[in-house]
C-alpha cells in the first residue's frame, strides 16, 4: 500500500518541479544553502557529505565549490545498488556517472563513514516529522542507517508535504531545511 502512495507522491512532486525554471530552482537553492551555512552543526563540521545535484534537485554545485577547500566534502557515487563515497577534490577530478548521468568524483573510495559529521540529504519529499521520500532505490537509507552523522534533508518548500508514507527501512532526518 505504501508503495502506491510513494509512487503517487513522486509523480505529484515531479509535476510541481516542472513549474519552476532552472533559474528559480537555483535562486531557491541559494536561500536553502545560506540557511545550512548558519547551522551550528555545519559550522562545527569538518567532514560534510553533500551530493552533486541533478537539474531537478536543490542546486549544490556552487556550495560544494565554495566549501571544498575549507572542509572535506564527500560526494556519493552510485555503484550497483549502493553508494560509494569519494572526496571531492575539484571539478577537474569529476567524471560523468553511469547511473544518473551526473558528475562524480574520481579517486579512491572514502571508507571512514563514521568520521562524517554532517550529511545533506536530497529527497523527493519530506514531511514535518522529518520523514523522507527518496527516488525509490533506497541508496541513502542503506547508508544512513550505519552512520552517526547529523542528517539534514534539503528541499524546496513545495517538497514539504503533510505526510510521507514510510516503511520500516526508511531513515528519518534530524531536521529538514527548505526555502
């Protein structure tokens, strides 16, 4: 039952996202990421996991480029049905990933996941109880269940809904930040 609700919610959010131009999404993203930069958990973090955004997600490219010389920035790479983590060392050390056709850092896997202080988590939708709906592959849920890092969902305001359908494997965020 939850699967049908998840599928319907993904479709609804996808339709709403289409109403916003890339420039509007980038502007909304700047507001969100300014809020992140003011959080104590961000200011105190040395190792931050982010994601290299797809066009329909909160735009993280400028944020990553701004911070990677000041903090260790970890980005996920899709490997089969898991996320492999790698350190972002500059745009010149990125290649286009097969899974989602987005930039992924080259280099060795980052395996000390317990050292990560903060993870900025994308999602299709979030609710006021900090539940998250992802794209349906459970990549993040598999990773998040085994880390102690603070988990902050980031999304556009229209991605916050009254209730996200959840299963037992879905991982709650510590907080959700939107514009």
